[in-house]
C-alpha cells in the first residue's frame, strides 16, 4: 500500500509520548559475557547513567504484577541487557547481545534523534563489529488528549480521527456508547520498504485519567542490511511513519496540533 505523502511539519502540541528505534543482529556473546566497558566509554559523554538488567520473557497473558514478582526470582536465567541514560533521563540506549535500542520520551524532530542514533550505532560498530542487521524499526506512540489541545472533552473522536482508523466512533449511532476499542493491523509498504504494524484505539492518560486516542506505529524492515545501509533505511521508515500518522488524523486535529514549518524545511 502506498500511504499518501504528507508535507513535513513540526507540531507545537506534540502528541508523541515515546519514539523508539531498534536494531537486531545475530547474537554477539561478548556483549552478555562481559561488562560493556569500551561501549560505555564511547557513549558516556551523552549517556552518563548506567544500569545492568536481566530481562525475563513470560508467555502472553501473564499479569504484569505476577511477572514482576517472578522476574525477581528468575533474574539469573534471563537475558542480560545494559541501559545507558542521558542526564535528563529523556534518552535511553539499551544494549543486548542481539540488539540495540534507542528511546526518546520527549521527541521533537528526526534530525535530533538521528544524531544520538548515529552515536549509538558508531559505538556498537567500533566496540562489537556486528556482522549485519536482521531487523530495523522505528516505533511511534502518539496520544491524542483533547484537553492538551484546547478542545472540549465532548468533541467526537470522529471529528479528529479519520473514519478508517476511528472504527465504531465513525458511526453516529454507536459512538456515544463505545467504552473500549483497540484495532491492530499490518500494512505492507510499497516495494521493499517493509511493513507498518499499527495499533489504535482508546487509552487512558496516566496523570489526568483522561480518555485519549492512541495511535501507535511500528514501522519495520526485516531484510538483511549492512552497517552502511542502516541509517538510510531508517530515514525511509521514519518518512512512512510520518505519512501514516497524517493519514490517520483529520484536518481539524492537524490544525489543533499547531503545525509549523521546520527551520530546515
């Protein structure tokens, strides 16, 4: 599917709660068998905080409270991961034997994200020399909160979200009685770009307990890629994520987010 292109803008009322990039590669045993001293020295200027974690994976359906209790007892049998946080705790690098992840909680624009991603990738390449990459992806979590946009709480979701994504909210007869909805779909992108795994529906804003509409896009490619090709691939995936979000929202919501032209166009 070719998602309609959209002009690049920055939103003054940014709905993004988190942006994550993940790179997967064939397991490198030296990552899990020894502390990442050399890697830390490469990133420590931007990511001074360090933590060593053991990740335990549970089958789907295990309640989070139970998983948290069990993970404490099973930690020694889990997968080793190392996290490096920026001083303001806005940015996190996670390093595991088969993957590298960069997360941002207050995202503004791709070029700033890309700068830190370049640092993480260069440090990985210099320290561990991964053979190639098996999976590249970017994940965007958007939370549409009406009060944060200066909108009344009774503005229908059908006025903010396009019908194909609004689901039952697009029906005047059903909308007022819908209390929970979540839709998940996988969209094939044109050529060999990859796919979008999209999830959208109602959620709850943690602090205010306000109802929100969540739009999450996991844009990924699972073709083998050499190091030199990774950033170009991620640039392409980022563009598709931008097109997808704009394709989900109405012009009214677009205006409420206060789009501005980026300084560099």
